[in-house]
C-alpha cells in the first residue's frame, strides 16, 4: 500500500521549515503541534496536474499503451485517442480504416473526406501519456480531448465533450 506524501510546513515567526512526511506520520506530527503556538500547513506533491501530465517518454514509445494524438499533416487538426494495446496496433487500425474507406476512425474519415494525406506514424502520432487500460486512461483521454476542443482543433465526436471546471483550471495560465 502506498500513502500520499505531504510536505509539513512549520511556520515560526519570520521563518518557515518544510518536512516531507508520509501517511500516518502526517497525522501524528500534526497532532504534536496542535497544542503549541506553532502554525503548520500541509501541501501534497501528488496533484491532479502531475497525474494527468506525464513528463518522461521511453525510446520504444509505439510498443506501449496509453493516450495518443494523431495530427493531420495537411491541416493540423488533431484526433485524441486511447488504447490498451500498443500504439502501433492502434495506428494500423486507423490506417486500415483509411485504406478501406471505413468510417470506423474519425481520423481516417477526416483524411478521406478532405482528401488529405495519411502520414507515417513518426510524423502523425504523438504519445501523450503512457498508461494501462482503465479509468485513469479514460480520464487522461478526456483531458486531452478537452484541450484540443478548447483550441477548436479536434476531430473527436462533439458528443464526447462536456464542460469541465477542473480541466479549465488546469488549462488556464497560472496567476501569482
């Protein structure tokens, strides 16, 4: 079992100290300082923004699963998707839909209807985040669809997008 860690800030007059504590220790240390004149504040390092936005990618990026973005090489419109299989397999499904004139892929449908070119995987597919299939991956996909929707640059279905105040707060510039 893993616990969410928190930084415990001890506020003395004129100075501040930070201790990183985890789980039950947080409660124990907080209770120790309740009977003193010292003020404490808790701050977590585990934020929604860090959960949704991953920083590190691996060299074999198309062999894993997660959220991805397909960008049309001719007009830069974007399709956001997720897969529990490899990105390579999912890209080939979009390519097959394009070649067979199937409307099972919004990306393939766009390429066909607009007479655009279907580019190679390394030029059209961007791995947004690695993740196993499940609710976490679904949330990540919704976040990135919402990001493209807010820029009016998406190829995803309109009915899959709804207002989201949490996503709005993550996308607006941080104000001091």
